[in-house]
C-alpha cells in the first residue's frame, strides 16, 4: 500500500508538471532499488490523473459534452491534436517499451528534454487563447505530444512549448496542454486495462490508494502550474530535468 501511495504521488505530481511522469516512474524505483509499479498499478494511476484533469476543467468538459459551439471547436482541436501521438504510439509501441526498460536511456531523454525546455523557456508566447486554437495549431502541438511518448520526455513541457511557439499565451498553452492530456491519459489507461483483461490479471485493492493519491496530487499540480508558469516559464523545470537526468544516469 505504501508503494502504491508513493507511485500515486509521483504520477499525480509529474503527469502535469513538465518534468515527465514516465521518466520518474522508471528512474525513481531504479535509484531507490525498488520495483516500479506493475501494469495494473500504472493503469489505475492514469485513471487518477484523468479524474484530476476532468474535475479541474469540468466547465470545458461540460461544454464539449453538451456540444456547445465553443465545445465543438475545442473537441475538434483535441481530436486533431491526439492523432499524431495515437499513430506514433501504435507504430512504435514495441521500441518504446524496450526504451522504458532501459533506465540510462530514460535518464538521457530526461536531460535532453530539459535542454529543450530551457530553450523553449526563452519564448514567452503571444496573446492567443485556447479558443483561438486552429486545426494547424492543434496538429503542431499534437506532434510535440507524440515526441513525448519517449519515456523521460515531458508531455506537458513539449506541448506547452509548442503552444507558445504557435503564439499562445503561456497560461493558455498550459490549459490546452492539460485538456489535450484527457484523451492521451485515458488512452494510455485503456490500453493497459485491455492488456490486463487479455492476461486475466486483476487489480489489487491497495492500488486504489494510489488512484486517490494520484487524483488529489494531480489536481494540486494543475493548480500550481497554472499559477506559476506565466511568471516562471518553462526554464526552471528544464533545469530540474537536466539535473535529475544527469544524477539518475550516474546512479542507475
């Protein structure tokens, strides 16, 4: 149960902060000499962060469910932005799984992603809002999300950076990044549950603790990032990723 709570804390904090949840879930167990979360736990943790983003952005989600004019535009943008990651994930699922099993490779990817965040942090974005996102914007941000399928590369960092490059305000780029994470996180959890069903494995009760921790900390991480990113940008998170990647590479 303590392990499940620890993985839930890591998942909740790192899924939305631009520091890579996949990287931390691989590297921290390796550094601590502990076994990382299994497939069942990982699937449930993804559901926890999905609950967090659905609750935080319930107004936007309600608009999409009700199919309002603004909701339809946002839904279309999210669907377009999801296509690149879905295609890349299906095409390279095997190699990505092998990469995930190599802690030094993940540490290298984390440090490299940190350098990209530092460079992206020099750009403050424009004044455009989520409501202004065009299909071209959504596709460009979706490609950035696809690159983040590599364990250690932060999904939120890549998509926020791509959003500011498309002249979105930094805060608005973060909002779109979190909303774009809904189908991505849901899809990851669903694929894992399908694998579990095919293998006939169940979910232990302790992992529900991880789900609750991931949901609460995920909600807090969204609120925190939206408050500080406009002032701090991406560079501090990039510095952290470089440092964490280098330290992990030396220890694993």
